[in-house]
């Protein structure tokens, strides 16, 4: 619970926002291009863990707005928080101005318009930040979800490395205001702030959809299909968007960006839909034959994942002036090498998911960290070989967007086949390594609950 003394809450918001803005400014002015997003994500994570018990650790007017819209923060507190955060942003910017004796200008990247940067990138990743915050901190049954600070900080890592080249990667009206004030300009921060606040509003709207149990006086037995499918769409869309922008923008840490997006979204939504975000994961759950996901729902999941990935791929192309890229092996590697790489690391992702999230004795709390680590490992190990897609939906989105913009539909069959092979092999390996899971096969809705059930059931069985 937040501190009952109002002044303590406001000081906490000031300190957290101030540290975030100073860190961002120091990274920009010291020329730390490679590690800037990771640095900002780390300080946000630390501040969230340090001060969440005091104020809720918003540090962002868009987050406070989202909290107000879902009824978790009184409107007078929303206004006070926003004022305190904005003042902290200005003082933080003044601090790095004094330290470096210079400032920098808030502006879109070269070749990008203010509307691409503000309305699209800033709005989307501020939405992601607020959505992850709401699902990590506000939802019921969060008493054991100890990775919430990591999930929130990881959004900054994902957005910074994927879209920083387009907008600068603010995702925070207080930060935008501070940067503009010290550079003597205010217009762009107003545009950015408006888009960021809209992102916070959208996050609150979709939170109502994916967490209906948070707005009723009685618990629900399972999330409705609309909630789980929305969860799968949003998670898949943001992961694929991050992967596409990181690739097209030639991010210095593309694998880290995608892994961070996976960590954030899996942590936020695993207790709603199971957070598959990948037809290969859904197939592996179905193939493990333990009623953890019924076939009808599994097919719906796959269709929604494909739709989300294709939508995200076209969004990436629109943001990058129509640019796309083809599937294929990296320079110096053949199709066989790419296929083997995709099989091996898709197997790793699916096997990790099955063993950690769908077993009676698994540890669902670390699922997001482990799956994100699988994605990072693959990106660093075989990204140069195959691209390390590990996801048929991502492959389909990339290929279809490329074809529509005049490219060739090459590689989709091989990549999809490799992903499905990896998923099937993971299910077989799971059967071989976890025979006790089959000694008492529960029906869906039985003693060992399915992924469809409410968070309290997920926390009891990790399924």
C-alpha cells in the first residue's frame, strides 16, 4: 500500500522521476548510444522497486493518467502526481545541463516526421509501458509477482533499442518537458506529451478488456475468450513490432530489444491468456496432450497471433517509409544452416515454456525472465545465421509485408516448417522428461487448472 502521508508519496514521485531524467540526459550527452536504453531501463527498474511501496512508482504522467482512468488513483492525486513529475523532469534536465554545460534538442530522427515519431512511436511505446504497469502492479493476486520492476524497466529497453532512432525514445511527458525546457523549445514536447497521454488512455481501455475480474466484486472462474484473445493480440503485436523496428532500424542491440519486449509482455499477460504470442508455443502446448489448452482455443490463439503479427509488420513498414526485408539466411550461411538454427532455438523456447509454466511443480513467476533469456540467447547465438525468429507468426508477418511491397515470398515455408518441427520436438522431449505429468491426467477445469483460468488458479498450478 502507498504511504498514507501525502508528502511522502510526492517526494517519492519526485525522486524517481528526477533520477530517470538525469540518467537519460547523461547517456545522451556522454554519447552512450549502445547502452543508453539499457541504462534508462535499469534506473527505472531500481526506482520502481525502491519506491513502489511509497507512491506506486509512476514517475510518468501517462502512467498516473492510466491509473486514474481505471479507478486506481483519485483524480486529485493524478493531477498532483503529474505536476510533481513534470517539475522533477525540469530539475533533472537542469542538472544534466549544469553537469555537461550543454543540452540537446527533442526531435525525431533524421528522415522521420513528428507524426511518425510522436503519434506512432511515442504513443505505442507509452501505451506498452502503461499497459505493462497496469497488468503488473494493479491486477489482483500480485502478491508473489516479484519481477514487476524488471518488466516495467524492460519496456524502456525494448522501445529504446527498437524505436529510439525514430523518436528518441521518451515515452514520458515529464522527460519530454524537461528536455524541451533546457533546449529552449516547447512545441515538440507538447506534441509528444499529447501522444503519450493518448497511449496511457488506450492502455487503460485495454486493461478493462483483459482484466474484467479487477472490476467485479466476485472472482471469475476463467477469463472470457475476448480477454484472452485480446491478450494474445496485444502481446504478439508489440513483440513483432519491436522485432521489426529493431531489424529495420539496424539497432545495436536488436536481440536485447526483442527479449525485453518478451519479458515485459509475458510477465504482464501470462496470468490472462498464458502469454503464448507464438503459434509454435501454442502448438507445443496442444501437442503435449495434457488439456492445458483445448484445441478450439488453440486454433483461435494461432489465428489471432498471425493477425497481430501481420498488422505489426505493416505498421513497421509504414513507420520505416515502406521498407521491408525478406526472410533468409545471413551472409555466408545456407538455408540448411538457417533451418537448423531455427529448429534448435524454437525448441528451446517451447521446451522452457512447457517445463516452467504448464507443470504442476513449475515456477510460473520466472516464466517471463526465462523465455526472454531464450530469445536473447538465440539472437546473440544465431541471429547472424537465420535472424533468430523462432515464431511462425513473425515469419508470416515479415514475408507478407515484404510481398505486398514488391518482394518475393521466399523462405516462409522453410522457416515455418522449422518452427513447427522445433515445437513438436519440444513436446516429445517434455513427454520423455516429465512422465509424472501424465500419471494423473486432469481434464481441463479439473484439479490441475488450465491456462484459461483466473490468476489465482494460475498462481496455484502455473498452467
